[in-house]
C-alpha cells in the first residue's frame, strides 16, 4: 500500500508541475497546444512497464492508471478525446494481454 501511495503522490506532483509548463507553452507559442495527453502517455507507459515487470500488482496498476487519468481530465480539451480514447484502448489491451499471459503461466 505504501508503494501505491508513493506512486500516486508522484503522479499528482507530476500533474501539478505540468500545469505550469502547460501555461508557459501556451504563452510561448500563442496557440492552444496542451501537452496533457503526452504527459498521460508517459505516466501510463511507466505504470504499464512496472506492471509487466511484476513490480506492481493488478489492483495497483489499475489505481495508478485511474490516478493518471484523473490528473488529465481537468485540463483535457474536447479535441483531445479521440487521442485519449486511443491511448486508453492501447493501455487496456496491454493490461489484458499481461493478465492472459499470467493466467497461462499459472495453468502450466
């Protein structure tokens, strides 16, 4: 449980830091670019890496993926929904593939 709290705290801190960088990017480029989905991709990539390498459990993985999504939602733009759906679908496939692999390993 402590590792989950620590990882969720890491995600929350990362999300709060990205808000200030998002503002700087918007001001510097003078357009509505938001790196939110890119931050989400990076965070979920790390969660999945830890899950696949057995560093975190399935419930911890799901909680961390949910926390990363919760950090993205407040700054999500409507035009980013398709990209977010694609990333979430890919993440779901990776988790399900890993769970199937683990189930096959237990059966043998």
